[in-house]
């Protein structure tokens, strides 16, 4: 995972498999006097999931940059069918990944792309 990555992709062939984390960062800003402004911005995240066989249920997880993967939380409306494009707007610095949790893998292969 690198700060300059604009996308991550993963081919999934089994359950409980996720992409690498995509880092979404909000640049520091200052007002005209040079005082820091709260770092609050929306980042658009595109999720594309395609499948060669049975439909899978995808999960998009988010976490704060200083947290471990074990505390990552799923987005409320992840893509749930094949060939889905979904846009989410996230506030502030965040790490995002996509995958298929245990029990949600159909069969075949799923390719996921997460981009900013």
C-alpha cells in the first residue's frame, strides 16, 4: 500500500479474500493567514466488481489510517451483484479495501477494482 496509489485490484477465487488497502488522504490546507484549516473533504471511491461465474456478495471495508485491519467496518451499501459500479463519498483520511467475506463467495473468479 502506497500513498500515491490511485487504485488497487484483486482477483478473488475464494472466500475471505480482500484487496490491498487503498489510502485516501486529504491534503493539509491553511487560510490566508497561514492557520491550519480542518482537513475535511469528500473523496469519491469507485468500486467495480466483475465475476465469471456465480454472483458474490462483495464487502467494502473502511478504517482510520492508524487502525489495524481487525477493526475495519463495512460500508453500509456495498456492491452486492456482479458487474456493479458503486460510488461512495468518504470524509477525511481513510483506508479502504474490497473483498468477499466468509460465506459470501459463489464460484468461479471475481475481479475487483477500487479506485480514487
